[in-house]
C-alpha cells in the first residue's frame, strides 16, 4: 500500500486529487434539483452544532378601535436542537498486483526524470506520463469515494422526507443512530405507516397501491393534503413519488374512473360554453 499512498500524498498528485474531489462534489450537489431546493448540502467546520427548529404562526389581524393599541399575539416558537455530526467513511484496499504496478511506475518515472501521469506545462506543451492508465484507475477510486458519501447523504435526505427521522443501522459496521425531526407530542400524522392491506372495499384508501382493483391513491393524497393544510395553513410546495408509484397510481381503477369523469365534465363545460355563445 505504500507506493499508492506515496503517490497520492505527493504534493502534485495531492493537488490534483483535491481538485478532483472539489469538482466531483460540486457536480453531485447539483444532481437533484428538488433536493437542492429543499435540502441543500452544507459544509460545517465543526462536528458539533446547535440549531433551532422554528414553528411559525400567522394569526389573522384584529379590529381595533380608534386610539386603541393593537393586541399582542404569539407568532410561533423555537425548539433547540443540539447534536453531533455523524462520521461517514469508506476505504479501498488495493491488492498486491496493483501495489507492485504502482511502485514500478514510480521507479520508471524517477529513472526517466518524468512523472507517472501526463502533465500540461506552463508553455502549453504536454509532458507524457509513464502510466496514465494506472493513474486514472487510482483517481477513479478517489472519485468513487466522493460518490459514495454523496449517495449516503442523498439516501438520508429522502428518508427524512418520507419518515421525518433518520433510523440508521449500517450493514457493514453495525453502527446505529437515530435523529428525529418530528414535533414531540403532535396529534397529527404526516408520516403514516406503509400500506399493506389489499381487497379493502370499506375504505379503499387503506389498500396498497399495487392493488389496482381496490386502491384509491388519489383519495389518499387528498386526505394527506387536507391534513397538511389543517396543520400549516397552506399547501405543500411539492408532492414527490417514485416512477414505480406513479405507474401504480395511473393503473388504479379509481384513477381511471376519475380521469373519465374529468373528461366528461370538461366536455359538458365546453358544450355549455358553446351554447351560451350561440345565444
């Protein structure tokens, strides 16, 4: 492993690796427009942080008699959150063959007074490296490490969106930790359990969405929207679902019936409008 380590920690190679990491992270930060808007990736200088979760209330205005003072109303509150950032990490192990190739490439480069990888000189010319393919192989692993961290962050973000909390148990290290962003003691449920029922005709909204004959996905979304509006006073900015769920929703019998009703209503409305114009 020493040859690989010596190459990556060399001043020139380290600078290239740092640039690669920065460029890769910048690209990965922008790969999801939805997450970029609502859950952007931020960098913290310390592994401990203090944050406040705000709860904003906007009461309606009151009528005031001339000369009277306006009433005072609560506008929300704060919940203090103190935590320690979790540590993420991954490493690659290079086999004996790769280490021997790396050492041989460095020895050959030193013998030829050249570099292992090709470099662009200040005059614009290119100095050919002794083993560019091996360098690209090593830097590909560096880029993969950055990708693995971004993939974990993305998965965590979607878990919070779906459940309001993080409940992690790493499959390799068996490390466990939980972060709960939900309001303590809340009487509403914005994060219901996954649907498992099938064939329920009394309440079709309880059926799993792949039960095309009995599920009512649109009705369930309408109820969820109502609960959100009753809690916050406004509609959510976005409703997100996977392509698989979208296909399930489109194939449900209740969705098809609603689409037919909407088409019929649009036709009747168009006819009434046309008749009104004729008159």
